C-alpha cells in the first residue's frame, strides 16, 4: 500500500501539493539559482498564493532543504534497489547514470552550489546533513570496494575519487551538451559516463 492509501483525502491533497511545490522549487532553482529564487517565483510556478506556500514551508531555506533532501532520498532508494550481484564500479556507474538523467530532466545535482551561504544554510539543516552522511557513507564504501578489487585505481586517495564522482553530478558540460549539441539525452548520459570512468582514452 502506498503512503497515500493511509492518508485522508485532505492529507493526500496536502501531500500532492507539497510535491508540486518541491517540483517547482527544483525547476526555479535550476533556472535561477538560490540567491535569485524567491518564494513568489515558486508560488507562481505552482499556481498558489504565497500564504498557501508558507503553510507547507516556512522559509526559502526550508523549501530548498526539503528539495535537496528529496533528491538525496531518491539516490539512497535507487542504490537500495540495485542488484546485489553488480560490482561496486557498476553500482557507482548506475547511480551516476540515474543522477545525470535526473539533471537532464530538470533536477538538481548532488552538489547544489559552491555558494558559501548555501553551504552554511544546508549544514544547519540536521535532516539534510543526516541524509547526506548516509549517502556519502554508501558511496564511499563502493569506492573503497572498487579500489580493492581493482576496478578503480588503488593508488589514488579514495577522497579524490569520491569527490570527483560527486563533481560529475554537477558538471556544467551536461547543460551545455543538452543546450548546444545535437545529441540526445541518452547519448549525453552515455558519453558522460565514459568520460567519468574511462577519461578520454579510446575504448578498449
């Protein structure tokens, strides 16, 4: 049974509107960035009044935090559904593929911003920090396992691989390719995966 099956009609409507607000916030964030985004923008995108928006989220910080928590939860859920028989590198590639597809569909990267203000805001959000630590721990284990079995270079510090992996989820090349190249989203994903794991070397 879905979560909606356990809720009253009023609560279901509230939850559906909340999801619509998070979708709109994600879209506005992607287009304008945190600093330029306003609650008016989000309310207008959803088609509700600003007072109605504040019934769901008391501030822009709360709204953005929840949008990013939803992304991290999606990544954790996706990892949990992967076949246990997949190798660590294959799991890393599958998760990166999922993250790239999310971005190409208008979603957000794992690393939302280089803005010090946004980083500080997120670090004050205990719920967000808890989710990020959970995802980070899972990805770090996959990196270490892939290094141990020879799928990734064991001579590289694991943190270099880990943070380079995160950086691939926010690589601006994705948007440039989508906007200016004639490639399909599918081709963009496959080429970005090749660059992430094989560099610019010819395919073996």
